[in-house]
């Protein structure tokens, strides 16, 4: 269904070059990011109190990568995560006359299109905890890779220069956010499997014919060229995920949105909470970074962000951070950490917007 090698080659060819640094500067930046990732472990664990004393979670690697390295890592993750969906589509294609020929051509087309999208993303991501990284070694049956932490060095350098902030403080600030994600998944054993189960359920609900999916993606792409009058709304204004979802998927997506809002908001809350202790210029960094998030981009950039659902991701940071802050203020960090007890204690999408409802549900007391 996708020529993955072509996707990597296309993205690598199209991705913009990073900021200019000397070879010695590059070595120093990589070494510093590794040090910050290590130091962030202690800071985040002490602040969140998610990992009990004496308990050592699974060790996960830290990779400092360039933009091409980020592309390769994410393509590997996509192949793992989307395999069930593509197996299902391949079965359907095998029963279609001429399906093999159409599939070969379609795989090339989709590979190029995916590569173009990845090239756009590769210059914007500062870091990520790659939850569904493929296993790098043989694992016992039933076990999975614990994930890995990616820090995208050229993007971090680009943003710190654009914001004109202290580079050493900014690098630590970014590491705190990404280390929080690593702590979430290594400190909560059931979280990865729960998230993967929701995603697989979403994919299993996919009943749209592959050609219809392709048609809708092309319609969305045409909207980037200004195919509709300004202000006129229809499916072209929706993200890729929204374009192909069924009613069942909308329900699952609501739960996924709540979880992702929690994870992103918690990471923002923690890096700002730890920040004053270890990042001297955290107030300046946060103010400038928020202004950067809020600034309007060019028309093409805005359209791509909408198409990829990136505007929704920005709302997740904001809404999730507000939820975490409200709960911690009301019941303390220990009370908030009950969110990690089981899937049943995760907030719903409605509770993200109204934290008091989550507190009432999870912290309710027997009638006296």
C-alpha cells in the first residue's frame, strides 16, 4: 500500500536543510542534549512522583537525530502501527481485478505523498517519545520494545535562534518536556498497550475502500491550492483523520483526543513546574515560545497544519495543561496521579474541559 523506501527518499530529498553549525558545534550540541536528557530524568521523577522509590523502569535509548533521522525513525514506527490496516487493505485488493497492478502504482504514489508530508513535519518537531518504535533486539513472546526518546537537534537549534533565548536553557527545557513523556510510558506499565489498543480499534473500524481514501486525500490536497471560496466550509476544511473516519471511529477518536490532551498537557505542566528550579530563563522561554505558537503562518502553512491536524495538537497542549493545573491545585500531585491508576481513571474528552467532573468521579467519597 505504501512504498516506504520511496517515502523516506522523498522526504529526505525535500526536507529543508537545518541551521548552519560547524562540525565542532554539532558535536557539542549533541553531547549537551544527551546530558540534558539524562539530567531531566531525576528532575521529572522528583516533580511528578510517578515512579516509586526503589523502582527502576525499563531503560530506553536517547537518540539525538537530524531531520532525515527523524523521518527514518517515524517511517519505521508507521510501518509497525499501520500493519493491521494495510494487511486488511491488501486482502481487499487481492480480490479486485487488476488489484496487483493498481497496488504497485498506488504504493509509489502514496510513498511520494507520505514523503512530502514527512518533509513538512521533519523541520517542525523538536522531539518525541517514540512509543511504538520497532524492537531493536529479539524480545520474548508477548513483550514489546519500551520505546525511545528522539531529540531533533537542528530543529532545537533553529527555534532557539529564532526566539533569541539562552540555548543551554532552551535545550534543557525541551528535554524536560520529552522526558516527561518517557516517564509517562515507562512509569505506567499499561499505558502503551491501552493506547495501542485504541489505535488498533480505530484502524479496524476502517471500512472505506482504499481508492475512496486516496480520492479524499487528493480532494484535501486540492484545497491547499485554494479550490474553494474563502469562508466556505466543507470536508476540505477537515484533517486527514477526520476525512476518513466512520461514526465508530469518531467515538474512539474522542477517547484518543482526551488521552493525548492529558499527555501533552502534563508534559507542558511539568516542564514549567520544574523549570524555575533548573532553567534560569524559563519565564522568557515560555513567553516567547507561546507567542511563536500563536503567531499566524502563511496560507499554505496554515492549510497544511489544518490538513494534518496540527491545530488540534496545539489545542491539546492548552486544554491538557489547564486540566492538569486545575486538578493539582484542587487535590495535589498525589491526587492527580490517580489518573494513572487504570484506563478507567483517564479523563474523558468532556472531563478535560471540566476538570471538576473528573475530580468528582475519581475522588468521590461514599455518602456519609
